[in-house]
C-alpha cells in the first residue's frame, strides 16, 4: 500500500477531510507536541485552529498551562482590557507566554472577538504547578467568595490556615519531601474545608449565574487537586513521583471535561499528556508510569475525543532511520502532512523505535500507532532550542 494513500498535505482541506473520516465529531481534538517550544509546530497549530474556527465551528482553545492563569487570557479575549504584553506575562505558566506562536494566537483570538458576536474562549488546563505546586490560596478564597453562608470556617481562619504562600510554593519540595507542608495539620484541615466548600457549591448551584458557576467549579476542582498534590509532595515513599504524575494528569482531565462541555475545542499539549495509553518517562533512576489525561478523557468521551500526535523528521540535522515511523513518514512529498495513524499501523510492519538523544524530545512509539487517530508530521529542519 502506498503511504500517500493514507496521508494528505496539512492544510485546511486536509484537516476537514480528517475530521470527516472520524466515526464521530470530536468534542475535543487533541494536537500533541513531541517536544515543547518547537516554533514551527506552534505556527501550524495556529493555522489549524483558525481553520477550525472559520470552517468547523470551533470556539474554544485549551493549552497545557496553569488553569487559573488562563483566566487572565480569557478575560482579555472577552474585554480587551489591559495590554497584550501583560497578558502574555501573567496568563501563561511554564514560560509559554514567551512563545511567539502563543502571542500571535492570543492576538488573533482577541481580534476575532472584536468582530464577531459568538466569542472565542481560552482555557489553561494544567494545574497551578511545575514539579512543585502553588499555594491553594487563589482557588480556595475564590471559591469561598462565591458561596453563601453558613460556611465551614471564617475567612480569617482560612487565611490563617493558608499562611504565607511561600511555604506552599517551595521549589525545594520537588526533590525533598521534608520541605513540603502538604501533610501538616493545617494542610489536612484545609483538605476537609475544601471538600466542604465543593459540596456546598453543588447545593448552591441554582443561585449562581453560568459564569460564576463555571469559575466556582474551576476553583473547587483546583483547590482539591492542589491539596492532594501537596499531600503527595510530602510523601517519601517510592510511590511519590508516579502518584504525583498521575494526579497532575487527573487534574488536566478534569479541566478538559469542563472544556468539552463547551466543545468542540482544540487542545494543545505534549503527546505524553494527550495519548490514550499509559505514559512512561525516565526520571532520575526511576521510570515513571501513569495514565495520561488523554486516556482518562477518552474513557469519558469515547469517540468524541480524537488525538493527533506530532512527529518530526530531520531534528538538529539528525535524519530518522528509514525503518522508523518517522523515516517512513519522511518519504511523503509534503513538508507538512497529516496521516491516518491507524491505517499506517496496519501497513508498516515491525518499525524500529527512533532513539532520541534529547530527553525532552519523544519520538513516536511504533507499538502505540493504533491508539492514535492521526499524525501531524514536520519533515525538515526542526531545531530543538
């Protein structure tokens, strides 16, 4: 079988044809990154999103960034208040605000909203964390402020239990569990309070407008998720990092379920988070294994979730061996292509895994091709900064 029979150029027509080939219209279309900070992939993502908005009815974009910081971007898209420079600085985590492609995306989404009645929405769907985690203050106090009394504690008690934010957002806690306060008496009490506040939110849902309900629900799942994460930051057992990795992706999946309620949406994140199978990553002397956000969301959405993995051909002058999936895709005549991954899995027999010498770059796992819907392939000259 000719590989060109299962692939097409990556353009608007190709994206629409891919969507028509799926068994159901996705509520979430995941576009994965083989590595963060590849500018060419960000530019292609922007082109795909513009086509989805203009021709396929998409109105939401979600990115692997702090869900609370993402509120800054979404508010800017709705009101235009502030400056783009400020939004890029305060609205993204993981240094994603410095990405030229992300800046152009926000600029275009704001311009679109100025000219159309049906507005575009922006969502961060990661938790407020790196390897360490932020204070739960913003989430807890935000939820507290949206609820009506009687409440499980006073605001003064809540502030006293939270204490200085610095004792939560302690970078040293990432590698040293003893530096975390996640299993302290204050943190344990805050977990109970957060649980009570979330339960109260359900009882008070009818009195909240749609926007307040959406924000309160975000605060609730972020507060409980952060406090769970902090608990395991303080754990010294070998289960610590596998559990932290799983909790992070579970937080991602919970946020994506909320985005799906507004679908359809384009989701942009690392392949490891969007794939349907278990994720593996070397971490020191451990190999971490956990269920990805994509696997969790696929369990809930079934065929309404679709996943496009990205893959690269020439990487820092390194050409993929011809017996790898990337080597096979390199025979396509287009610089940017979109390939039906399941048909490719049937046609390519026993491909060899590509070996990456950059720990941040994850080539395709040939054993998992049949769990991917499509592959966005960039053929030439990807530079990994």
